[in-house]
């Protein structure tokens, strides 16, 4: 709990999560987040936001590094789970369904 922001904590089955980190350990930017949110709005896909505690070093992902190597906008998305990186990860089925819908919607938007 000490690694998360209590004012911006995702809730299971309430939507796809857009992940933010003030120290840029995630690749999400204001622009990339806005694009993803607009796609979700157009397709009635629920989403929520999660922010890491900026006082602590989070695990981050490789995409933040990769974004410095290529000119590509990235947004970190996922779904809430009870136990990240454990043998017994659990997630909400609605979130999983909505993640699939959001990714399909994103790729369909790119094709247009």
C-alpha cells in the first residue's frame, strides 16, 4: 500500500487502468493518455487512473526506456489485480473484457 497513491487507486471491475508515474517510470504522457481516453469514451469502455507514489521508486516498465529510443507515443494500460507477480493473481472478468475491447478499439482506430 505504501507504493500507491491512496487518492488514485484502481478498483477491480471498474475499468481498464491507465498507469501514471510522475518520475516517468511508466511511458504514459498527457497526450497518449488523452488519445486512449478518447477511444474509451467513443466506445463506452470504462477506464480509471492509477498513480504511483512519486516519493518511492516503482518497478516501472521497459516502455519508458523504449520511448526514449524511438519516436512513439506510449500509454501504459492494464487491469487491477489483487497480487501482482504472484502465483495466484486474480482480476475482475469485466476488466479483462474491457481491456480486450479497448485494445481492439485502439487498433481499429489506427486502421482508419
